[in-house]
């Protein structure tokens, strides 16, 4: 038979398939878990980083706002007290502000009405800090490590740092703008506050903040390898970014109106953080963005500090784990495949050697080959043990087969001798097969038995029997060597000889008795006719009895069906009673649980009563101050008493329910006991009905057999009557036959031939009296209920039963 696929290859494929599946599932779950964990940890880190630096920037900007508010308060107090301020002290105060606040680059104020805070000088006079209108309008700015006093722009309602605070009536932050400082344009913004006296607008005062500080801060924050941070102000202007080309530009212009940034600005106005993943416009890599909005106190403006982290970086550990898992899985699969391949190769080799050895052995068994080879498996494992065991057993089977073949040849030789009629040979060879040795002993025993029966030579018996077939009964056997059967043949010869002598005598006597036979047969015919008439009446009565028994059998069967239905109903009632007991047990368990709960309520009422008594005592001790508390304690005590009484009433009801449930359980148990007794009575009734049914069946069978017997007897009587008519003519022919018998006997050659004497009849024919047979009247009989049918199983002569 051609093998399509070896066991080893199938095992290799199955194990590798299972291993690949396990490794794949493991790698999937490890990668998924590492991705999820890395993502959650990274986003948590980015969220904390964003919140931390947002709070830092918020603190710096709010510090400048606080400084501005301090300036505003100082100027408003001066105008409220109608006190002129000193130009020199004001400039020094502005310088001190710049000295203590590194993020502030300049300090200024703008007054609508001239001379409100400082004295005026003639217009056109050039003096440090005074504008062309003669008003003191200083702008103290940080420059080259020192502080410079410049003249600010002339007051105008259209200026943003004047119009904005005036309309907002609170702290106002301008849009970022670029302004030259020390010959270099820097990005800055202005924080301005309005000044009032008695509700009248006086002007604004503020500070300028350099935003490059925030850009440097954003560049200094390290986010993984290539991640970075940036800052967006309330107007959506980029005020801090590692890419200087983005500074001062609208974020929507940079990102081509990206919906994510629109959502970011929209959420920031509601002070909600926002995160999204997209391709970075700066690096071109997929990155995760997290924005933390922060409100600048008192301005109703929100800035956003955004942290950006490339996906491949914050998921680096997960990617490494995934790649490591893949490489480790591949290496593991290769190692496992190599081990399995070598094992399967060795397995295939061992199986192939065993298969070849078994195939050669089977050919030897099937007579296709005369030799068989040993299985060449030299390993000491299970295959080596199995090969050794197979080789040992094959050798034993081979020796046994050779012995069996030798024994079979010996049997063939003896069988050929027996087929020639000689029974003196025996099987002499032996074998290790017990069944063949047993067969050998049986055959030898059989030959011994045959020899004792028919002698050593069957040919002699055959010759004697051949002479007997030729009507020559004078041939004889040697009684000493012809065996038991030979001696019986000798006895048979003697018996046949006597029989032939008797037949000769009987033939002669038969001729004399044939006339008397005719007269007797006539009498037999008359008697048979009368007997047939009586049997007809008997058969009719038996049919009626059989019909009654069949009806009794049907009634008994109906009673058996009713008994079975009653038994089913009793079983169903018993099942329902069992369910009732189960329900009673469940009710009892519930009542016990309720009783426990009532005990707890009673204890709580008791404890409450004690506490109310203690409270009443404390209230009495407190005197007038405790009267109200005493009333409350008394009410609590009353409530505890009522709870105790209610618990007692419920407990009494539960105890009554428990008694009722136990009573119901007892009744159900008695019902179950009654159902069990009913079931036993039904079983006994079913057995009695079944016995009646079987008795009725046996009666039916018995009556059927009686009817059949009577019918057959009737048929035989009718046939006897017909035969008796024919017997007369047969008797006439008997004489002729007797003559032929005598002639046939004379043809045989036997001892005493021709010496037969005629026998005289041993009876007196005149003594035969022919009596008239009267018909038998059969009474109809209806079986009573006490009639027991007994089966006569010991009699071999009767074919039907007796009542």
C-alpha cells in the first residue's frame, strides 16, 4: 500500500502548527499589552509635563500682571490724594521692576489728561522722558545689560495698549508683535491696565514682555528624542516654538486651518485640555499632541502649552518588545523545528525498520516467503525494546510454525493411510502449539476408538457387507480382529438369518389371517364413524370455552393498563409531595433568617432604649439647657419600646409560621409515606393482574392446543373411517403380498431355508365382540375465578394442557 504521508511528517506539521499558533497568540497579546501600557504611560507623562510647564509659564506671566497692577495702584493712589509724583523716583521704581523681573523688557504709562501725575514743561522742550506735548511720558527699557530712559509715544485712543484696556476695563494683553531691541527685532507682547479716578478713565499703564524667553524654554524641554513643546496665546499666535519661522504667526495659517487646532483653540476657551494624533508639520512624522490650557488671572484669556511626541518614540519600548518577540519566536520556532525534525527523522527510521520487519514476517505467515528477517533497531529506547520483543516473538512463532508444519505433514500421512482403510497408524510428531497438540491427541484417540470399533482393516468389513447386499448372508467375519462393529455385524447376520426364517413362517401365516383382517377392519370403520360424530360436538364446546377465556384475557389486560395508570398517578403525587416538602424546607430556612433579623432588631431596640436612658440622664444633668434633648431622648425611648414590641409581635407570628410549616412538612411526609404504601399496593396488584393475564394467556394457548388436537383427532377419525373402507381391499391384496414375501424370502441364501412351519393363530377370532360406540355428550363448562392453569412441562407425549 502506497503511503501518502508519513506519521513523522504529520506529527512535524501538527507540532509546528500548534507552536506557531501559540507563539502568534502570545506575541499578539504581549505586543498589544506593551503598546497599550507604553501609550498610557507616555500620554500620562506628556500630560504631566504639559501641566507642569504650563503652570510655570502662567506664573511668570501672572507675575508681570501683578507688577502691572501694583503700578496701577500706586498711580491711582497718587491721583486720589492729589499728589504729584516725582519723575526721578518713578524712573528708579521702573528700573527696580526691570531688575527684579527678568521677563519684563520695558515699563511705561500713558495719561489722557496732561499734568495729572507730573508737572508739565513747555511744548517742544527736549528733556529725557518728556514728549513733544511737554508731558512726562517715560519708557524705561532694558538694553545691553542696563536700563535706558526713552520717550514713549504720544497718547492716542487708537493705540492698542490704550484702546484694549479701556474697552475691557480690566487687564489686557495685546497680540504678539515684533519690536527692535538693541537693533534686533524680538517677539514681545504688552500687558496693560486701565487707571481710574472716581470712575473716570485716566489712562493706561503696563509692561512689555519678551516672548523669546518662552521660545527658549520650549526649546530647552526634552520630549523623548525628537519631541518638542510650543506655546500658543489667546489669539492663536505661536509665541514659543523650536522653529523660529513659526513665531508670531497664526497657528491656523501654519497648519492650513487644521480642524484639530480649531478644536484645540475652542476647547481652550472652555479651559479643557485637548489631545490628538496627526502628522507633524515640522518633522513630517506621526506624533501625539497634548494641549494644556491655562487662564491668565483677571484677563479672561487662555494660553495653550502643547507637548508633541512622535509615536515611534513614545512607543519605542513596545516596538522593541514586538520586534524582539518576533525574532525570539522565529529563533524558537527554528530550534523547535530542528529538534522535532531530528526526532521525527529518527522516529521515521525506527518505524520504517519495524514496518519492514513486520511486512516480511506477514509475508512469511501468508506463505509468500520462506524466511523472515529480524528488525534492525539498535536504540535502547521504547522502539529498541519493541523491536527486541517483536524479534523474540517472531522467532518463537517461526519455530512453532515449523513444528506445526511437521505435525500437519504427519497428520496427512496418517490420514492417507486411514483413507485406504487401515487404522493401525498413529500421529507421532509434536509441536509447541497447545491446540495442535490437543488436536493430535484427539485424532489419535479417535483412531484408537475407530480401531476398537471396526478393527484394523475396514476392507474386510466392506467385503462382507458387499456379499450381504447380494443377498448372501453366509459370509463370516473373524470376531477377534474385526472390532466392536464387526462383532455387531456378526450379530446382525444372525439376526437377519432368524428374521428371514421368521419372515418365511409369517408370510405363510399372513395368507391365513388376511380374511380375518377384512372383518375386523369393517368393524373399525363403523366405530370411526361414530367417534367422528362425537368429536364434532366436543370441538364446538371447546370453541365456546376458548372464546370465554379470550374475553377474560382482554379484561385482565384492561385491568393491567388501569393499574399502570394508577401507578403513574401515584408516582406523580409522590413527586408533588416531595416538592411540597422541599418548599416547606425553604420556607423554614426563610423563617429562620427572619427570626435572626428580628433578634437583631430587638437587640437594636434594646441598645437604643439604653442610649435614650443615658441621654435622658445627661439631659437631666444639663438642667434647662438639656430639656429639649430630654424630650428627644424620651421620643427615642418610646420609638425603641415600640420597635421592641413590634419585633416581639413579628417573632410570635414567625414562630407560629414555623409551627405551621413544620406541621405542613409532617403532613407532606405522611403523604409521601402513604404514596409509597400505595405504590407498593399498586405493584402487588399489578403483579396479581399480570399473573392472571399470564394464566389467561396460558389457558388460551391450552384451549387452542386442545381445539387443534380435537380438530386433528377429528380429521384423523375421518381419515381412519376412509382408511377402514380401503383396508378391506388392502386385506384382499395382503394375501397376494404374503405370497410375494415367501417368494422374496426364498430368493435369499441363509441357514434353515425351507424348514419353516406354519404358525397357528394365538387368539380365538370368534371371541371378538363388536360393541356399538355411543356418542359422548360434552357439557359446557364456564371456568371459575379460582381455576388455576398448570403447565405440564414434564410430559413429552401430551401436546396440550390439562385443567
